[in-house]
C-alpha cells in the first residue's frame, strides 16, 4: 500500500474503533487509538494473512499483549473482511464474540487470548518458537503496552527472545507515555526503552508510532542475528483531539453525542485525505 | 448486631469507602502502607496525599513480595489490585513471602466473580477464594456491605497471617448498621427460620435475603447466615443450624469447587441433611453486564428459591 492508502486505512480503523466503543458507551479508547497506525501497516502491508482462512498455520501472527486494545484489533479484522463490520457493534453485549480483551476462541482472526497484562509476551514467544520448530516461514508481531512493561514477565519473555535468537518475533512497544492511573514516568519510570531492549540483546529503534511511513520502513526490515524491537513513540488517544487531551483517557464513558463528535472529526480527516 | 437491610441499594460506592477508610488508617497508624498496582483509581486511593501510598505499577507479584518485605520491616501493608491479580497472579509470592514466612499482609482483590462484568473472563475470578482457602492461617472476607468493608479493613491491620478481602468496586445493599463490629470466624444470623438455612456471602447475601422473603410467602421459613469470614469458618453456628433444620443451601459468587460451598460441605460432613448450592458450575467467566451474568451463572434469588424447593 502507498503511504496515503495506509493513512486512509488507519483512519478507517480509528473510525470503526470509535463506532465499536460507542455501541457500548464506554471502553478502552486511549490504548486502542494509539495502535491504529501500527495495525494499519501490519494488516495492510506487512503481514501474510488470509481472512478466508484465519487458521492457516503458516500465516503471520499478531498478539496484542495489551489485550484491552481489543476494539482496535476487531476494527482492523472487520475491515480486512474476517467478519461483517456490524458485528463490531456487539462489543461487550451479552453473548458477544467481541469482549473488552482479545479472545482467540471468540473472534475470527485473533491469534492469542490476552487481558492479564504481561502474559501475551510469553504467549507470543511460544507462537514464534512453535512456528520456528515446525519450520514455518512466518513472523509473529507482538504489541506491548508501556505500562504493561511494568510486569516482570515482559522482561523474562524479552530475555528469552534474544537469548534464543527468536528472530521471527518482532516486539512493538506502544510508548504512549500513559497507563491507567496516569503517566508511566510518574508511576514506574521505565527510563529508556530503546536502550533497555538493546541491553537485552535486541536490534532496537524508536520511531514515530503514529506515522505509517516510518512504521512501514521499520517493519519491512528483516532481522539478522538479533530480534527486532521497535519502540513506538505514540500518543494515547491519537486521532481524536478530545481523547488525546483528556487527562484520564484510558477508558472513557461518554454520551452518544460526544462519540458522534469524535466520529465527525475522524470522518473530516478521511474526507480531507481523499480530497 | 442490628440488621438494617431493606432491599435498597446503598448510595455509597465501595471504592470510595476504601479510599476514605484507608486515609483514616494512614492517619491513625504510621505503620500502615497502601500498595497499588496501577488501579488506584479503582480503589479510590488516588486522591490520598501520603508517602505511604505507593503505586507499584502493573507488577502484582512484585507488589506482593514488597508487601511481605515491608511487613518484615515492621510495617502493616495493604496491597490492592483486581481479584484475579490479587490471587492467581501473585499467589506464590503471597504464599511464601507472606504466609509461610509469617509476614502479615492484607491483600485486597476488587471485582470478584461476576462483578468483573465488562472486563470479562480474563478478569473474573471464580477461584480466588479456593486459592486463599488453601493458604494456611489465611483469613478471607467476602464483603457484603459498606459497614463490613470498613470493619474488615480496620481489623485486618493488626491481624496475623495473610488476609484476603474480596470486594466489588461499586454497588451494594446495606445489611449491617453503620459502625458494626465483626469477629473473624463468627457468623452473623441475618434471619431465623426453622425449615432450612441459606449460608451466603458477599453479593449473594442480598440474593439470599430476597429468596428467603419469597420462600416465606410460600410458607418456607429459611434462616440466612453470613459467615463474615469464609476462612476461618464458623463451623459451630453452621452445624447448629444444619442440625436444627436439616437443610443447607450455600450461595456464593465463586466456583462451587473450593469456595464457600466446599467450606460448608467440610463443616457439615457426616451430618444427615439435605444439601444444595447456588454457585458457579465449574465454568470460566465471560464478558457482559452484571445482570446478564447473574442469570447466565444462575446466581439469583430465584435460583436459590428453586434449589431450596427442589430439596424440600
Ligand atoms: C495483570 C494485570 N494487571 C492489571 C490490569 C488492569 N489494567 C488494564 S489496562 C491497564 C493499564 C495499561 O497501561 P498500558 O500498558 O500503558 O496500556 P495503554 O496505555 O496502551 O492503554 C491496567 C492496569 C490488567 N489488565 N492486567
Ligand atoms: Mg500506555
């Protein structure tokens, strides 16, 4: 896809994400919006997947270890044609296949069940290792929250990834600076993620994680002898001004008319892009 | 003990009560420490300005180990996160560093069982009580209402061993009078009845009282008992009512395996009586509104009525 096409896809994902959360009236909007650009590039350009055959063993895989980004993942999968888009409007309704947190047994196209922060990292290691041991030529992409990186398990999985030279696993850190109670640096200062990953044995870089061109370039790189870790410098709530600016934007509960305003903002950007 | 239950929702939210009670405890005792795991907004402690309120980040196992260390250093730590993470996620740390090493700590797990609602199956502990029951010398409070929460938080401070307090974040129905005092291991009889006894804890106390009311209309007089602590369990009181009435039904917001149902079964083992339960049938959690989940897992007053009538 061209940069413009990827930008459009990212906006469409944002739009469907907000519509999905609007259907329930509340949800994890901040951390969903920050990863839309990465999802657009992964599913739009990088990953070898087949919506008609979601379980194809040698597909590339995606694990959102920050399981609460479910709405953005579901929006992406719907737009890719894994299931009808209307189904997004059943988020968290009784009997839904679209729960707050990603569930591989419920949603077609979701590769791993997550929600207990930290755990998706080891699960992704297992997926990548399993593919490697079975001689499959495919890659697993792992999205980790910057708050989530408080968990020791994240670093156990990181150490394993590099120590075992698991180059078919690409780590993405959504460095959106915020977690649930506030700023990551106020709660548990992570210092320099890039340096940390480098010290753990990764080939690490930091890019603008809300810039599809930079994402495409970084994700197109093939790992050599070290696994790749990409620190995504992002904005929590990216793409909806009010959400970006809200102090508490982890999970928001607002009226339908407020959601409509957010939807209009995204639609305006889509129209401007197409003009 | 005065029972003030009238079937109406309390206007107070549990999380605000936690915040206010903890603030008072911090003032009253300079050994008190509150640890949280990026859920201070959910425990109502985010507004407290005190060096002894510490956000450990999303690192529950580390937090539990730190709590044990603080305890060894002479402090009185409380540590909060959601129920699954206050039990499963840090069980070995709580078990060894606090329990086995005899460093008293208090773990608070919010949104137990179906009250995890929109956070779904990954966040819905039906097994936390089972884990804490298997921890020697632990005390387990399944919180029924605001006065019980306040009392449990205060009591836990100077109690030995590991204390586990499971409590929703939001609504409750007041059962006990404000300022009520409780004794661990001492149940409270909420309602007398000659035809059987319902032993219920936490959010199921309200359902049990509603069920008893409905059953009374049909001429079935059920006693209702709140054990206050699931461990230690007031075996004496439960056995006395089992003996007197010959029919026991347990109601809990938890898997029937390992929780209050199992505890009561252990208590009445060997007695000739009819036994039933209203609890989760060994299933995982799922996402949805609490009212939907209540019917999905049959944790309702009507189901209690059905189980009691089925045994009659
Ligand atoms: C083990 C665990 N502890 C706590 C939570 C509750 N929780 C859900 S999201 C969140 C904050 C996550 O912050 P971050 O990883 O930075 O995510 P993002 O900013 O991308 O939303 C917390 C504490 C959880 N889901 N799992
Ligand atoms: Mg974050």
